[in-house]
């Protein structure tokens, strides 16, 4: 690997948007680490992307397992010595599908607290745990970038509008609030790390055709991944502490 080659870690990258991001970053010449909770699936994905010409390796990474996160950081340091891009993509919906009207188990008045805790454990606390572990490696980069994959449903402005795009959906006490919390976390990381040259932003890929919505999404994985990749490859004059979708800035 050339000293100029950037190194990227994408969590939850064995399928869906994460896989699309990994593929596009590899296509840009980066050395990409496919983070996957299931090591075999991660290896399978990495093998496919390598067959397409990418410099891609798998790393076992369950964002709720502190020992596994630490081991992944040690592995990345031993192989590359640094990290240039961290994409916190791994996430769960808690109920399989996040948007269809039949997702009754997320309604605030009747939601099980265990579900809410498990969703936040992955979607928020997992991001903190992975970011903390990878920060020493990111600090060795000349242009560190962190992208947190959120959702348009995280926007309080959009979800509170009775005539807005989310008006027809059942209220959610788990998935969407976890993604809103992730936005707040993104801003705090950006504020802390701005002085060190980090650009930290949140992405809303849109309604992408993935397992999480039973493949009812109307955007391709490649299209949804594009905004994440754009934020992961920002130049030095790029924004930090922002929330962006394909259409540009997303209202908070």
C-alpha cells in the first residue's frame, strides 16, 4: 500500500448502504476495511469487492462489544498504522422495518423499553465506543473524516410537521429518536475535534432499497451511499458539524 493511500473503516459494511459505501471508497483507491458483526459475511463481502479490483479487507467488529472494538483497533494499527476515514454505518431498527405503518412496536405509548435500549446501544452508544477506539488512529491522519449515517427521520423539523413527508408514519420511540441523538452527538464531536482538523458530519442516505425496509426503498444502494462517500472525502474547506442528504443540507 502506498503511503498516500487513505485507509477507511466502514462499520456494518457486509450489506446494504455500508457495503455500497465500502465499494465506492475502494473505487476511489482507498484501502477499505469492511466492519461486520458476522466475520464470515464480512469476509464474503470483502472477497467480492476485491474481485472487483478493490483493496478491501474484512475486520470482525460488533459495535456493542467493547473487547471486539479494541481488537479491531489493534488490528488496524498493526496493518496500517493509522485511519483516515471512519464511517459509523452499523445500525438496527429494532423492529425490522422502520417506516411501514405496521411497525406498531415502536409507538411511544406501548414500546418495550428493552427494544429502545437495544436500538440506542447500537445506534448511539456503539458509535461512541467505536469512535473513541479509533480516534488515536484518526489523529495520525493528515485529513481525518468521520461520517455518522443517520436518517431523514432524525430531523425534528421534518418529523414534527403534520403535513410533512413523515406525517403518514406511526410515531417511533426507538429508531428515529436514536438517529436524532446521533445528530446531536455528531455536532458535539465536530465541536471537540474541529481544532484538530477533523471534519465530522451526519448523512441521510434517503429511502434506500435495503433489508431494513423489506426492499421497499426507491433509491439504489449506490445512490444512497453517494452522500456518505462525499462527506468521507471532503476537502480541507469542507463543512463540519452538518447534516446532509442527496439534496444538500437537511433541516435539524
